[in-house]
């Protein structure tokens, strides 16, 4: 566990509570807490020392709360901790399921059957730090931010997405890109997508330009089952997906290395929320749902489903009265063990 900063501490405690409640008695859970994040950086100047990176490698999975605080210069913890972990453990799949839960504040409330998952590439695209600036700070400045797309990187995420689509009842996979304008990267993605599709004849495939996809996320979200897309488009689409399906307090995610070579990491999509930290106001549901993703990744499917059912029931029973972080965690723990 890396509880991290702000409400990260509060929500990870609830995630652990529910994890303990859902696991069968014969499963022995061992956890270790890593003190990483803003406080550690202030105390020691360290973000993620190699010794701790090596220690983290020995675990089956990582549960992260949130990293970041306004007192730390922007980029220090993102690059020194979050991106360092992502590249060291080769988390090339960023998984974000979106389901329309009951009783949630969403512009799409009452729409039937919104249940899709975005498979976002995690290690390439414009997020590799490949680029630069010439004549910086002058009126003639030129800045480039190169999008890196390798056949190796695209194929492995596309394969993962096809496998996920095949395992779901609707078996539909949509590739989202912008290959009419970003022709080089776009054609690499489309060619690999079409080639791998031949191995999955029972998966229905679709292609959408990213601008069209944003429209359909709002107007026809039920048309999506599994979506595969690059790092940048995925970043934007997954926040949109969270907003239209119930808000940031419910959005769970996984940074996954499906090969099992390194531990995968699960975390709520929201940040450390310094505005409400320490007040017991944070909704731990996104973290609890991240625990469900963690369990499913490790093969505990029935426990994962019990957590998701518990969240569904808890949300359906909400009557608008305020509950503390702890109270929501307790209620979910009771539901998964009952
Ligand atoms: P980061 O840069 O770390 O991603 P952010 O600026 O995107 O942070 P968040 O920390 O995600 O912001 O918070 C955005 C808003 O959502 C804040 O007003 C915060 O209080 C609220 N919020 C975030 N997570 C939760 C939660 N679990 N429960 C309730 N409110 C939340
Ligand atoms: Mg954010």
C-alpha cells in the first residue's frame, strides 16, 4: 500500500478494511505500507529511492491512494514517483471501467446499461518526454512533443484489449484514434488492430475518431463495450467517462502489467483532494472499486464481484444524508462479508 497524500491516507484505510472483510478466512493477506509522497519528499527530499522500488517489486499488487500536494513543485512527484513506477514496472495497460451506478450525480442518470471499459496505452504516445524547445522564451520559440508509437507497444495493448473484449458478454472492441489527421501513428494502430482482429473472429470491431468518440460518450454511451486507445486520447476519454458515469468519487483504475513480470498498481482516479483532506469527507468508493480490480487481476473474481455488488447496493441505498469516509467503508465491509 502506498496511501500517499491527502485523502489518499483516508481512502486506502477503507480499501484495506473491505479487502480484509471480503477475503476468505484461508487466504492470508500480508500488507506493507510504504511512506511515499509529499511528506516523505519534504522530510528527506526523496521521491522513490531504488531500494524501495526493489522492495515494491516483491509484492503481488500495489494499492495506491493519491500522490500530490500543492506544497510540492508540479512534476516532482509525478515524474519522480508515479511515472518512475509506471516505467519501472512497465504498466503498459491503464484500465478504467465505467459503469452507470445508481443514485449518482451524472448528466446520464437513468440511461440504460452503460458499462464499458477503456484500455489506455500507458507507456508511449506523447507522454515519453520526447521533444524539446528551441529559442525558449522568445517570440520565435518552437516546441515539439513527439508522440512515440512502436509496433511492439501498440500490439501488446491491442492484444490485451481484444482478450478483454472476448471475455465480456458483448464482445465488442472499439479503436479510438485520429488516423485521418495523425496518419503515421494512426495507420500503425489501425493496421495492427485489423491484423489482431483476424485472430478474434467473435469480437465485433469498430473504429472511431477521437472527436466523434467524445460525442458518443455523452449521446450514446451504451454503444461502447471495450475501447482501446493511445495514452493521450485515453487520458482525456477516461476523465470524460468518469464524469458522465457518476463522478470522480467512483472512478477506479488499474496500471497493469498483464505479463505478471511486475506487480500491477490499482488506484482511484481522483487526486489527493487537499481541500477536503483530514475531514472524513472523502468518498472511499473509488478506492474500494480499485480493490475489486486488484482482486480480479490476481484471480479472485468472485470476491471482486462481491465488492462491486456491495457498491451497487450501497449506492442504491444512499438517501442523500452525509456519511463519513469511515462510515461508508464500514457499510461496504459489512455488505461484502454478509
Ligand atoms: P490531482 O492533480 O492530484 O489529480 P486534482 O486537482 O485533479 O488532483 P482531485 O484531488 O482529484 O483534484 O480533486 C478534485 C475535486 O474533487 C476536489 O474538489 C476534491 O475535493 C473532489 N474529490 C476528489 N476525490 C474525492 C473523493 N474521493 N470524495 C469526495 N470528493 C472528492
Ligand atoms: Mg487530477
